[in-house]
C-alpha cells in the first residue's frame, strides 16, 4: 500500500527515462504532486511556472505543439476551475496531448478544507469535448495509468488521490484506457466506483455478503469515455446499481452511469457522493462519514436500491 | 522561405516580395479582408485592418515559413493571440500561398475551414487555435521553451523564433501578464510579442473601457525589451523585428501604434466597426478608398 501520488511521481520518472518527450510543468505544488522526483532527475524537462495555473496550461499547449508530452502539476480545484477556459480552448479544442494532473481529488485534500477540495472537477472535465478523465484506485493502477495516458495521443485529466489506499487491483492487472475492472463478482447489486472509492466499495461488498447479499464491485477508472458495455452488462445482471464517487453527485461518475443506464438499461440507481455541497476541514475518516461517503453509506444505498428493485 | 524574400529592392531600399513592394501586398490584403467580412456578414474589420502591416511584414519578410511545407519543423511560429483578426491572418496566408484565395469566400460559413476564430486543424499555416483572448502568449512561451532546446540559434543556423500578436484590449486579460512574467523569467530571447495598439475595443476607447497605458512601461518593468514603432510603417516594423532578433537574454515586445479600421476613413478609430461587417454599399466605398490610397 503506497500513496497514489508517490506511485505517480515514480512512474513519471520511469517513463521519462525512456521517453524524452515527457516534460513536467509545475505551479508550485511539486512537493504535493510528487513531480519532485521528475524535477530532480530531469531538471531540463521540468518547468516551474509559479502560482499561475492559467499560464501553465497555455505553456503546456505550446510545448505540446512542439512535440512534447506535457504533464501539468497542480491541485484538481485549480486544474479544473482556475484554468478551465485554458483547458478547453488551448488544450481540448485543439486536441493537444497534455496530461492535466489534478491532485488531492475530492474532499480528501489533506485537511485543507473547502478551497482545496475538488468536488466538481470531474463534472467540469467530463463536459469538455475531447477530454479523457481517469480516476485510478490505488498505487498499482496509477503506475499503469501513467504509461497508458502517455500512449494516448490526446488531452487527459488525471485525478489523483493524496493518500495511500488499500491495493484493490490484482497483481497481474493491466490497465486499459476506457475499460472497467471487475473487482468482485456478484449478482444482486452492482457497486460502481472510481478512484479510492473502490476500496470502500469492496469493504461494503464484504459487509453485504454477511447479510447474504451478493454485491458486484465494478471499478471504472476511466470516467470518460465510460465502458458502456460492461456497465450495461452489470446492470442487466444485477438489476440495480449504486455509484460511489469522491465528488459531487452532480456531473461526476454517478451522473455518467445514470446517463448510460437511463438510455440502455434503466434500473434503480442510487448515487453515493457529496450531495451538492462543499466540504470542510477534518480527517479523511471524519469527512467520509459526515459527507456520506463511507462503506456504511454504500451499504445503506445498496439496501435501498435492492428495495426499489423489488417493487 | 525567408531567403526568397530577404533582399530589399536595390533601387529603393524598400522591402519587396518577388519584386512587389510590401505596401502593395498589404493593400491587397486589406481588400481581401473587407470583401471576406462583407461577404460572410460576420467578422471583425477594425482589428483586422489595424494588423495588416504587422502581418505583411512578418509573412513576407520576417518569418521563415514555407507554404509548401506548413509542418516544416524548423519554421518560425506565429500565434495570432487576437484570434478575432482571423480575416487578416487568412488573407495574409492566402496571399503567401498557404491556400487558394478562393477559400476566403467560405469564411464563417457552415462546413468552412475558415472559422471566424482560427482552427489549427482546419487551416494550413495556423499554428494554434485561438479566439478566447489572453491565451496566445502562454502558448508562445511554451513554443519558445521547446524551440530554444531543439532549434537554438548558432552554428550557422538562425534558430526557430516565435512571434505572438496581441491586441491592446487583450492586455486587460490577467493571463497575458502571467505569460509576460514567465517569458522574462525564462529569458526567452527567441520570443517576440507584438501589441496591435489600435486603442479601441468593442465598447469604446481602451482608455475609457480599462486603461492599459503606460503599455511600454508595463512590459519594460516585467523585464522585456520594448520597441515602439509606427504600426502601419512596414520599414519601421521590419527594423523593429530585426532589432528584436539581436536582443539577447530577454524577450522583446514590439508595441505597434496602429489605427483601428486603418485604410477606410469611415471605419478608422471607430469602435462601431470592431465587429460589424460592411454592407454592399459600404464595401464599395471602402474598396475604392483602399485602392486609391495605394495608387497615391
């Protein structure tokens, strides 16, 4: 169990050794996003831009136009909100291969409170045409995601948790962009998640099993484009779905899932996530509990959709 | 390429392109801008006309570009940060041979390659899509950082240079100053910015809407070399670009004093012509005036 951001920082160095196109731009958050490793090894390919996310995003576009694959390093709140127009107009519209790293995803921002909690970053990025959105679950997956998004020739928003979360993907795991991962089979209810919520969903599934309920855990690290086939299959198999996201329930994974299912397989859906509110300070455990994102909340949501399925 | 158009005319000392004086080309570009916008019933004549000599100097003398190879890696890059002046850029690219001038009649129409704000994937010679103001200089900074590493000046090579054209109203955008700060910090002497200082924006005079003056002092205080030139004087512009090429250790901005709607008396200095296409009668009058002025 390694912090997701540490895995990111190391993976970036690893790929940077083989691929000279990789450059990193940092808006004075290298020690938080762990691009410090890259900066130490490749000072010529590391650009400190200061506290200026809009400019950083534009500079990344310019570097991409000259054949580079830039990673921009900042918090999710700044990548998505502060530099939104630059992301849309200088990166996404011209389809440039810039990888935007949004660190400290969701409400788990190292006790920095609402200003640093990215509760709408996925909604913003998902609504931007040409943008791919990835939200890895653990350190193992993150290492693979870095390679995969470098291979993908286009803009990517990479959501990154701050802390360590239990490893959820199997050791022989291979991440494929746009593909979901079945973490646990089950046939009564499907728990659909992204990011660190995967480990909470696995815990919820264990608790449900003790109540005699077989819960599937379907992890969707790529929120856009969503793995529609697997999602519809899971909904058909289980007949009801709980989504779990460290994000506002408007516009994020839950919305993406509901959009697909309402069209292709309308089953009862319950969205676990922030209920259209900002967060506050507190420990990770306190925040998950207060804002309704804990394993217990996922269990409760599962029981609720199961009831609705019976009607 | 630049070699083809470098030499000034031996008799007059004036810059020419394939034997033609650059002011003659500039006037033809003006005619094309007016016709294009009038035909499309959309576009920005004021800020396009003010940028004509700047673009003519760049594309017919300064820039090392090759219309036959728009993706030539060692070309100079031009970024039209003030994307609203697309009709001026398109007319210039067409004159320079990047695409047939006939395409100009599709400007702003459905399925056209010529979007009202330029799209890099649709037009050869357009380096980056622009239109949301304030973003081009940052892109230029990124290009210049990479160009300095990949194509530095020296060993008989001129080095790849980056040029970014901004509007004066555009300098009200905060991102511009983030980029100005960064370019000086990185000592990007292969980057030249140009401000089309026409002093008028959509709602009225820049000085009334939100004063940007003293513009030269601002750029200078951020660490840039500043050249103030009369922006419709091609020889002065070329001299400014030549000087910028020689300045080392910091970027240069050419502050070009221009006239919004330059060349058409009823448009000059008027914010009303910021984004208004001339109707048929106005076009006729405007074209007559533009043609007459060159013959004089």
